[in-house]
């Protein structure tokens, strides 16, 4: 006698927004073209005064209002408390899923019950595999940036119920949560999908680097980077190099080196204060 088929997990989408009328039309249009349609869309209104709420409502979203001061983890915990689906896709109000099978691929990555979360690959760096476990992190260390992103990331809600986003931090709540899950024996997956950001963001290299050093210390991981001495040598070697001074990419690389060096020094200083 054949066993009954396992029900397909439900998928909800959470979109946080404030005055995002310029970017939301492309976001919801891309969602409407997905081969796997979400079972629920939750729009979290953070004090919008433009047409953002009506754009999402017209796309079938349920709008809930966040009226307290904005904080990434606080708003996400509030949103997930209203999104009662098995899987929750957190999507930025400016992230367009160009691949029509993006939701299907992200949900498919969660088929393995050990998987806590999955997100789109935002770069082509092959440093990490597409299925990250704790052994890989212990071997390779923690890179600057995140192994998972809430710009286009799907997570298992039952694990969020056991471990909500850490509201004591101001940013990188996605990486903090994913690292905690992987440390507990779960998996974090990376999925190749086509997407685009509809707006640029401010450079937060120093903030992300500082959090990376803190996270690595918390989980007893090493940070994978040049290190302070090699970073200083790299900065000095390019001081009088015309190619470095004229290339925007090399200039940005030098700024990243400086910010990461400052973050390392800040972490050492904070550690000394606590001892």
C-alpha cells in the first residue's frame, strides 16, 4: 500500500517598506510571474506616506503596520509573527526576482529538513560551497559579508520560532541567525538565481567587518582576510601606484582595506576593555 504524499510546504513572502513606490511595481510584477506563487504576502508598513501600501495591496498582500522605531531584527520578528507559513521568503522592497523560477528554486532548496535557510548568490565567489555546514565554516573561516541575506532569503519558520532574530544588534541579523542555525547542525544553502537591486545602498564595509569579527569570536571561528600586517603592506604598496590611484575598483578595494583594518582595531580595543 502506497504512503500518502507529503503535503507541499506553504510559502509566505515578507516585504518591509517605507516610501518604496518607485521600486515596488517591479518587485510585485516579478513576483506575479513566478512559477511557484506564494501562499501569502505580508507587507510591513514602516510609516509610508506614498502609494507603497496600495501597490502591495493590489498585488494581494496583507498590510500590517510597524509603528515603533525601525530596527531590522525587530521588524522581521514582528513580520514573521504574522506570517504563518512553513517557509518565509524575506524580500527587500527593492529586490526584483528576474528568474521566474526563483521562488521555486529557493523553496526547493529547503526540501532537505536539515536546511534552515537559503538565499540567492549575490556574487560569483566560489569560496563557500552551495551547502554550508559547520565543518566548512570551521575549516574555511568566516568571510566578510554574509552566508545568507534577508534581501532575498527563505527560512524555515519553525526554526525561527525556536530562535527569533537577535534584537540586540542593529544590522547583519540575517548572518547572525544563519550562523546560529549552522552552529546548531543545520545547513545554509546558496541558490543561483537572477535578480537585480533597484537602488544603491551606502557603503557599510566597516559596520559589516566589525560585526564579522564579533561573530567569529562568538562562534570560535577565524576571520578569513589578509590580516593587519598584510593589509597595511597592501595599502603602502599602492600609495604611489598610478593604476591604483586612477582605478575606481582599486580605490574601493583600498577603502575596504582601511575599513576592515579599523574594524579589526576596534574589535581588539573592545576586547581589551572587557578583560
